[in-house]
């Protein structure tokens, strides 16, 4: 574990100091007879400012500012299962100056989990680009009572309804992933939703919460400080960013247990097609930039390039997959 802690410290130093990134500034392209972008571009996220997605998107925004010749700002608007941030963009002018970054949870889990959503992913938004995919890790207090996955599972079975797990919002991958684990092991645990994702890890470190499913990027500060630790990765194989951490199956947990998330960029419906193509091309270009890739993998993220059409297909496929999972586990937003 000492080697893993040194690794996390090194990652944090790299993220704080930054790495040189080289991207040639490009002249704004014409769209619908007008130059775009002609003013500040705002990217809204339904995540707290310290969460991995928000931190990484600020890195992306800096490079997009250089590419587009206009300031690109990232605004965090967490809360209400993402509804606050999503609704802020839904009715924006569809000219490409207001964009939205959300995860698969907002697009493919919420429609199955909520009887009534204040937005329709297919009607209100246009797919623009995918950004990354990231796995989740079973995360506990470093010096807490749960030294392994089997110990955590045994405690859940011995005392049904006592163990608590945190999630940034109802319907998040952490929520549904934990519900899937409950279903697989046949034991009920208690969901504790948080508005600020960083508070989840602080609660675990303080002993106020038993465990959670965390992405590496969001948990990095307290991992580096040695206050929380990763028991296992909920994936088929180990992560190149944390190779010492076994899979849940390797650690003695359920076979085939996987929890991951992907991040995507959307625009309000009505945006000119050529602007969607321009934004998609520029985002994909950054995802192949060595400097961006280095920063991305420091968070445990893997680049996920796509066309707008491929993102649309991914949304449709995962909506079916998660709909089945919600029905199977009985997960609820109530």
C-alpha cells in the first residue's frame, strides 16, 4: 500500500503543477452565416467543483479556449440528481455558446428510475461528443473495520440494513452499482445521498459512512493523504492507473461485477449541425493530445472518442441496459 500511496502523491503533484500542453489556436469557423464562437462559451456540469469530472473539464476548457479563441468557462451546478444543472441548459439559446456535460446516469439511468423527469434526453438535447469512461472502486476508511471485500460483504449479510454507502445523488452509478451489489449478495444496505461528492469521502475517512463506489479522480485527495483506500475495482480487469488494486472478483466478491461511467457533451436541441460537427472534431482532437491523455489517465479516466451519431447509439443502448438493471434490483428514486 506504501507504493500505491506514493503513486497517488505523484499524481496529485502532477495535477497541481500541470503539464505543458501544445495545441495550435484555430480561427473561429463560420456557422449559419455567423462566426462561432462570438462570445464566452459556458459548459455547465451537475457536479461539485472538486469532483473529478469538474476538475478535468476545467483542463479541457483551458485548451478549448485556445482552440476557439474565446474564453470557455466551466460552471458547477450540483444537486437534485443533476436536475438543477441540466435544466439551466435545457432552455438556453441553441447557438453553441451554452453546453452541458453529463454522465450516463443522467441520460440512461434517470429515465428508468424516475416516473417523471424535468427533461427529456432525446427531445431536449443533441448529442455532441463523448469524453471519457471511468471505472468505480469499492472504497473504505483506511484504518476502518472493512479490510477486504469479503469482510464488507459478511458485515452486510450479518446486519442487514445497517451498513451505509454514499452516492452523489439518487440514480448515480454509485447508487445503482451499490444496489446491484446488494442484489448479488442478497443483503440490504442504506443509501446516503450527498450533494457534494467530496463530502462522501470525508465522511468515510471520519468513520461516518461505511463505504462507497468511487472513481479514482474524485477520491484522489483523500487517497493521496492515506485516509481512505481502495479495496477493489468493479471491472473485468485492473486499472493501469491503480494496478495494485484487484478486481472485485479477484478480491473474493461476486463474479462479473462491473460499475463504470462515461461522460458526454450535449447541446440544447436546435443547435446548427455544423457547430455540432465543429465542437465534436475539436473535442476529439484534444482527446488524442498526449498532454491531455496524461492528465486524463492520472484521474483513472480512459478517452472515449465518438461521432455525435455514435454517442446517440450509446445513449439508446445503455438506456435499455440500465432499465433492465433498475427493474432487476428494484432500485428506486423514492
